[in-house]
DNA sequence: ATATAAAACTTTAAGCTTGAAATATCTTGT
DNA sequence: ACAAGATATTTCAAGCTTAAAGTTTTATAT
C-alpha cells in the first residue's frame, strides 16, 4: 500500500494510483510521528486520543455505535478502547436510558481536562508537521479531499 | 484523529488541522474498502499486500530492514507478516549472504503470480474509488503531497 | 587478539483491529 | 401475549502493530 514508484507507473489511471500511494504515505508518516509524541509526552495512544476527541465534541455523551461509526472502526474495537479509558477514570459509561441495550459514553471531568491539554499540544504538532503547506494550499487540498469524500459517503 | 469539525475549528492554523483530518479520513475510508475487497476476493490482507508489493518491485529480494524502512512499519512487525507469507509458500527467506545476520526475502514463483493477479484488481479498485478525482487534480494533489513529504524525509 | 560497540533480526508483552458469533434488549406483526 | 426479527453491545480468535529487550553476527578500537 505504500509501494513507491520505482519503475514509475505510467498509463491510464496511473495518476490516481500514484495519488493514493502518496496519500497513504503522507498520512502514515504523520500518524507515526503523532503516535510517538502522544506516547512520549502524554503516555497515551492515537486510538485513545481519537475516542476522547470524539467525546470531547459531545459533552452529553455518545453511544458506542455512534463512536464506531464516527471513528470508522469496528464496534468491537471501540469496546476495548473504552474499557481501558474507563479503567483509567477518563471515561464513564452510563447505562441509564430507557433503552437498556445502549450505554451513553462520555468523558469524566478528569478526562476532559486531560484531553484539553493533549489537544492543545496536538494542534501545535499538526501546525508544525504541515508547516510547509501554505494556508492557501491547505484549503485547496481540503476542498479536493472533501469533494472526493462526498463521492464516498454513504456507500455500502 | 478522525474528529470532524462539528464546532468548525477556526483561527490561525486551523486550516492545517482541518486538512489533516480530511487526509486521515480519506485514507482510512479507502483503506477500509481495500481491506474488505482483499479479504473477500483474495482472502488476504493489506499488510500482506504491502509486503508482496514491495518484494514484487525487487525481484532480487530485500532485507528485512529494507522492508520495514520502506513500508514505514517496525521491524518486529515485518517479521510476523513475512513468517506467515513464508508458511503459505508465497515468500522465501535466503540466509546465504556473506553477512549471516541478514536474510534476503523475495517472492516465490507462486507468490509472484498471486501478487500479479491481486495487483491488477487493486489498480482497478483505486481507479474506481478515486474515479471522481480528475487526472488533473490527481496530479496536482500528488504534487502537493510530494512537496509536503520532502519536507519530512530524513527526519529523526 | 579481544573487548566493545554496532547492526540485523527475532522475541515478547501490551494494545489495536477486524469480522463473526454470542447476549441482551427492544420492536413488530399477529 | 408471543414469536420473529431488528438493534446495541460484548466476546472471541486471529492477525497486525509498536517499543523494548534479547540473540546472533559483524565491525572497530585498542
């Protein structure tokens, strides 16, 4: 998936293949750097950060299924990550609905404060790591990726 | 990491944060689709495909350390994936160098044929999944991502 | 020569990830 | 009311992933 074009691909459609390879390498490179910094500076992980970021946006809480849909990961996956966050006191489950199948998951006070600190650092890192991309290019790129994505939303 | 801008981020540097989020969501969406198709149509996985793609480009073989560097994953990780590929007869290790620490890893004949079939399908999928991106935009985007990446190459 | 360091790789423990199967709960049609 | 189906979540097995520690081999400096 990260194969580079040593024998540079050419022909119809090769530009898209090349784009995909670059896209993947870029995101993996950044992801690796973020993972390392999250570990070193905050002793946490990217999946934990993802979950906390989603919950931070939803103070009233989220269902497990909402979380997994939003984060684009499987539901079984979210269970494990939330389990660990709960055991660390950063997240709480509240099974107090009318519907007893669901559990409302939200950040604890401790989790909220912890996340705020991490998020501030995170935003700085992104600014640094993408520093060479002009704000103008950033907006242009974002637009392209958005239009690409809308093509994809709501498939399957 | 995939947090979307519900309370749309604004302020200095927010364009880069938004770009990163879009980048990540795009690559995860495509990756998920590829993973599913690789499983369904070829009963294989993305990591296996990555390793085989790297080896396909290097008929003479690659060292384990070259593989892990190229694929941007840890060395211990590659060991496991190659182990499984070897046990399936798709890849072979040859520890026959002057340097007896290294092992030259390469595709077997069976592995080469298997990969060729998968790669053909894969290229078609990418063309389909990125179909809405014009060849022109694809080239432009690739250029931006490349220049971004060169900013990153050879850090740490 | 021989200790010391460096390099290539593997092993290990912990955590992440998926897809499928299992549980529990709710909803619907009769 | 009750069976049948749909939903929400967890559990499970297998595989992926990393960082750190361990092994074997090679290179280097006395």
